[in-house]
C-alpha cells in the first residue's frame, strides 16, 4: 500500500503542474501544495502527521496534571503551517478549540481551506501573523523543498548555512509579541488556552521572550521542536534561550520517547550542546512548570 502511495504521490501529484492536492488523513482532510516535497509528500504517503506523538503527549500532560481536562480546552498552535496539528487535535477529541498563528500567506490560505473542509470554522481561529518578541515586519526565507521549513530570518548579514538558506527567496511578514496581541485585542480569547504547541523553525526563543507575561502567569505547558541549529540561525544565542527557558519552566519531557521521564530544566543545556553538534540534531520537548 505504501509503495502504491509513493507512486501515486510522484505521478499523480508532484510531477503534475503545481496545484492544491488533498488527502484524507488521520488528522483530517488536508489540502497542501503539490510541490511540497517533504510535509506534503508525507501527508500524501503516510496519511497522518505526528498523530502518535500528539496523542501520547497530551495523555502524558493530562495524567501528570499539567493539563486540566475540560470541555473548553484550547490549544495554541504557533507555526501552524496548513493546520494539520490543530485540526488533528480537535478531530482526535484532545481539545475543543484552537488558535492558529501562521505568517506565510500561502500556508495561511491553506489553513482557512482546511478549517472549512473539516467543518471547524466555529472552533478554530486563525491569524496570519508571526508571534515573535516585538511588532515588526520580518523577513521569511522560503524553502523550495520543505514548505514547513519556511523560517524567519535573523537581522543582519546572512551566513552560509547547511541547507543553503542564504540563497532562499525571502518575503516580508508581520509579527507581534503574544503579550502585545493579548493586551491590544479584546476579541482574542486566551482564558481557556491549556497548551502551546509550537514549531517555528528556530524562532521559538523569540516567541518565548514575547510571551513571557502570558506564560509566567498561566504556567501552561509548551510543547516545541527543540532545534539548536535553527535557534542559533534565528539570532537567539544559547545563553538567551537557556535564560528564558529557566525563567518560565522548572522541568521538561522528551516527548519523542514512548515513556518520557521528567527532567530538571538545567538538563536542557546538555541537550543543547549535544544537538548543536549536527545541523539536524534536536528533539520535541514539553516544557512544564511544577510550581
């Protein structure tokens, strides 16, 4: 079956003129760009996205008391790409509502399409914004291969990168800090947000700086892709990242593993040094606060 799906992806999707492809996946009915050779290909062939890790992570956080079960629980999806995580969370029955933030206009148009075709318009609110540490116009560099790897580019001279990022096309996107957005927008409801799910390709440190007020008050878990190569290229130093993490959280889990163990926040530095040895090194971590 998988082999046939590979053939179908190659000849029935990727090699055709560029178009919006749609697949029925475990996460939901998802439309994506036919030229996305990484996440689009995976959705078409595997027919799911991180579903096992999503279910396992939420079950762990509920079991350990970091998420309180409620009919109105909301997940905040930072870097939503095409909405497959938020839509999956709702279709799996893990959350009842979602807030999605995605700065790329093409991805955002797919989010709106996917929300509608999964009949979730009254449960998901989407924002065409980057959540960062300030309100600004930022440059986003576009990957030609992995459309989930579009990244906010750090200011100043762009150094050569492992993935030849210096040659990427760039566009301008709008950013705002979460704290500023909450303060100035009475229409956004964050009272029921019980978890942040984040994958913003290294910009996570900037998000945490701009969400310090919200996260220090709410003390909800933040699940994020931990990728030191991306963090460093985003302009966040190791010292800056460790400082904000230690201010906001006391412990973390490595949720890639089947039976995650609670680790003290100081151990993040060891993971950072270990993962920074290669461009692809990293984990998915759930940061929590036991205070």
